[in-house]
């Protein structure tokens, strides 16, 4: 079980052969790496499943390998998106092995041993999240990292200090860890080293990311949305060929905007950033790094609050309307996305006068 979807294993992967699994997308949600939050968002699971399947099928048309096998309908058939006649929250996928780096403490700091990953290993999940950024909307982690000196303008390929809301002349490609206690942004050189990659494979990863970015941008534009940034996960299959895994193009993997409004789980983040709980989470992550504590969550004493009922309803409608308009099929009886976003903006402004 993950924080937002559950994995059903039908056939375990072996060292050399992929297995088969099914994602059961839930109505749970997560912010700030916390895991399951106290509310459930109606329609969210099926919406993410449908958008993800639609994006996978568009990527395969462009020659990008994925672990997607199909959608599972109410009759338990594995079918393509166009064959579906009602929403489903189940997607069938190929499975690879997940090898976690070994955590240890050195000089009071938490470290990770990645020696299991080598250029000879096959059939495994890369321990990385690969990120593209087409713009830098307010709330982008880039601003905090620049402010803290964790990244430079040169690292980003920029010749000036960016402003919130700025569109980039060309996308920035970023990378972070995936299997550590808290995600950590790293350089491409470190990504190559810890994931057991060759120079050629790093370049291939960037080429795949560019294609994914272009594909999601096209799909988002069809719904009147701007594709600001997003992330993908990659794995090597049994022949060490790269493929896109997990899920892509959804409101949880990407940050979309409409006339400057966030159309993603950033809406929930905006709400929670103003809470004492979020301030404590930020403190706990920093404290855990400095003290070498493996689980920062043990330092958080406050429970996350629930969403306000009206905001929760609007977020639910946002997910369902986005699924309708991104896929071009009306699976959900819900208001138009633009109407939902107008109401969301009004509510969030009340919380942030």
C-alpha cells in the first residue's frame, strides 16, 4: 500500500523477468511526503487512473517504452482506454524489482549506500525522480533552493534571477532521490553514480523526459491547461531498456495552471502551508537531517488537520473535470473545469487575504 495507491502483485518479478501487478488508485492524498492525510477526495482515484492510462498510450504511440499493460474494467478484462465505457481505478502494469539503498549514520548524519546499483543490473526501478520544469510558478522549490544556496543559476542554465510565474525559454531538467526517507535534489553526476548509469543512459533519460514533457504539454493544452512542471520515474526492463513507470501526466505528478491558478494537488499544499502542522513538518525534516534521524515523521507531534468541506468538494470536482477534459471523454458528471477553478480561487483568496 502506498500513500495514494495500492499495488496488487499478480506475478512477482524475478532477477531477470518482469512480473505483473495492478495499481488500485485510491481517493487518498498526500502532501509534503507525509503519507495518507485525514480526508479522502471523491473521484480522485479513478480520475488519476484514466489520465495516467491516456498519457501512457499517447507515449507508446511516440515510441516511448512504458510498463503499462492496460485498464481493468468491471468485468475484469484488461482493455485499452478507448474500449472503456465507465470509469475504473485499476491499471495493470509490468513489475520490476525495487532495491532500496542501505541507510546508515556517519558522523551523526544519515547516509545511504547505493553500491547495489551497477551498469550490469537489470529489471529494476531507478532510485530517482526525474523532473522537468517549463515554468517557475509560485511555490516552486527552485526559489527556496536558490535562496538557500543549494543550487545556482548556472546549474539551472539561467542567466538571471527568475521571478514567480516566469515561463522558461527551454525546460530545466532536474533530478532527486526517490528511495530515501526524504527526497533530496542531486546533480546529474550524482544521479549517474548512485543509480548505476552510463553516460549514454543519462542522455537517453533526458531524451525520454523531453518526449514525456512534450506529450503531456499537448494533452494539457487540449484542456486549456499550462504544463508548468512534472516528474517521472524510470526503470530498466529485463533487457536493460529504459521504460517509464509508476504513472505520468496526472494532477499528482504534474503542476498544471489555468490563468495562474493551480490545477494540481498544489491546491491542497497551498491550504496546508498556512497550518502549524506544515511548519512543524518543515522543522522536523531539517532537524532529522542535522541529527541523523532516519524517520523525520517521529519528530512531528501535531496531526494534520482535515480540509474544509467546501474546499474538499471543489478539489474532488477539479480532479474529475480535469480527467474529462484532458482525455476528451466525459466520464464524470461534474461542473466544467473553469467554473470549478473560479470557485477554488475565491476560497483560497479568503484564506490568504
